[in-house]
């Protein structure tokens, strides 16, 4: 593999979602068996307690998911939360050093939440630069230098506050036009319930992104009873055949276009 792209995302939902986008929008293929990985990737995977054996298709925490297309390999890694991005990236960088195997491209993909774009960029652009990659100068853009590239993307994109759920909800409205409004009504009714406004059990619903997460999970509860939203996104075609046809996906696709472009011959590490 002459082009190794390392993407660290905030959580498992992001990894599942990005996997589908790479498959649908860029025709990448998920590597399902450990024996099909290039040797350094297989040895990297050996450092994780799970998965065990050669079946690596299931999204594991924290083990990476791998996709390939032509001579390119993408590793998608969950940081298990925003606060884990720094430590996860440091641990992986140390692993790559021991393996004598370095990504040519690095990206951090996370939620904008309510942070200003300048603050979100400053924190994670500095982190990327600490690991020897060109420092991104703007959110949602990729910087190139000396055969290396790096970028920071914050959902929903375009410098707007929000989370990955702000991208998933428009997709759900198109894919499940009858179901999504019912889930929205259901969640709104519970938000108005007295217990939901005060009880500890509903504290996560009261978080800024709580109602959005609840709407998506309520829809998934009918689509995949007893299973998570991740399972529905993987199995039920949330990503349109042409991802660029949905406005909510355009900022991400523009970022990935830059990130996945071939590294010029002779410049990759």
C-alpha cells in the first residue's frame, strides 16, 4: 500500500458513518479478514485485545477499521470521545514508529459542538503538527507539505456548530420520510414530560445534542429492534447512491476529496 490514510474520529458512530461514506461515495472496500491486511497493519492490529482471529469486519472499540482502494489503505480509528483524541493519536504514532510505518495523510474528524471554529481548529491543528504533519490552516480543509497532508473536519461542516447527528438527521428524512417525523414527535413529547425535564435518568436527553440522538435512536429502534443506530446505518442504506446529492453531506465530501487524493509519486513517506 503506497498511500496510507489515518483518520481518527471522535466515536464509533463516526467510524461507522465514515465507513459507509467511503464505500458509497468513493468505492472503497472494507477489509474483512486480517490476512488480507498489509503486514504493518496486521501487526498494528495485533496490539489490540479484540478482534481475535481473522474476522475483523465488526466495528471494534478501539481497534481500527480498514478500507482499501487500489494502492490506498484507510484506517478509521475511534478515540472513544473528544478527550481521547490526543492520547489515542499519541499511542498510534508510537505504534507506527515501532512498525517503521507512517501514514502519508492524517485527519481528525469530530463534532464542532458549540465551540467556535477558531478554537476547534487551534486545538486539533496543533495536535496534528505535534506529530510532524503540516498544520491545517482552516477547518474542513487539507494542508499539504513535503509529501504529507493533514486536515481537521468538524461536523456538520462549513464552520457551523453541531454534531454528526446534524448530518444524519437530513439523511434519515430522505431515507425514511414517514418514520423520521414520528420519531421527532415522540422525542418532543418526552421532552415536555416533567420527569424528562428534571430526573437524572433523562440527563443525556437534556444535553444539547440529546434530542437529535434520541430521534435517530427512536427511528433505529423500529428499523433494527434491539440493536443500535450503528447497525441500521451499516445495513439499511442511509447514505444515498450519490452522496453529493444531499446538501448535508457536501462539506464532508469536499474534505474527503482533498484528503483521499493520490499522493504524488515519489513523495509519500
